[in-house]
C-alpha cells in the first residue's frame, strides 16, 4: 500500500478551525442599530453571503446561530448554505443556550464570536477562545480586502517582521486569543 504524505502544518491548522458565531450579535455589531423583521431577514442573508467566501478561503468550519423564537420553530432548525452551517434555536431555547452547548462540546477546539458577556464568560470558563463581534468584523474586512487585492497573509506577515519595536508579552489568555485571530 503506498504511503501518503502527512498533511502539511497549514492543512492541519486550517482543519482545526471551528468557528461558532452569535448571528444576531454580529449583525448588531455591523449595523449598530435595531432592525425590523423584514430588515433582519435581509441582514441575515447578507451576513451569510459574506461568510461563504471567508469559509472557502480559510477552510474553516463555520456555524452561525440565530434565535428561532418568533419563527414558529418547534425544534432546532439546521441548514447548510455553501458550507456554512446555519442553526436556528427552537421555540423553547435561545441562541445563547445553543452557543453555550457548543462551547461545552468543543471547548478549546472552537472559537466563539460574540460580544454577549454571559455567553463569552461561560465559553471562556470552558477554555473556548472568544472573539468580540467587532474584532471578527475586522477579520472579515481584512479577508475581503486581501481577496480583492490578491494580497496573501504571508506578504503582510513579512511586512510586520521587518518592523522593530519594544517587545511586551501579553497574558496567556490574550496570547491565545491573538494566536487564534491569526488563524482566522
């Protein structure tokens, strides 16, 4: 039987990225205002359209969780659009409880995108890395810019290495968060 080459470290790194996103929280961070029911559907679709190319580029496993209350769902809804998993909580649960369930299940193997303090604190207690919604929006913006301009992360990393400055070691949780942000 022929021996297969082991996967490269980049392949392993990308395979390991699992991101759960607090959908309405991220939409709220990007719009900064309340939305009507009609607008929320449009905002939800716009967010998913924005996540699809990011998922393809990064090879990440993306799950976006939305509250299903008010949508008449008796059970948890799940669909996949171009590789992005979309979860709607059931009538008796919230998106926050689904996100906490994911943090419990995947722990340090997952990155959670939310600015909800309760969910973030719970996830951090399970060693899940938490990225604030506005930070993730910046990651999405950068990814879209790099895709438009044809710039790679390696090009930007080389540019950063050329700069010299004072070294300061961050606390362990912050170093882990920075490391995860670089993976994103």
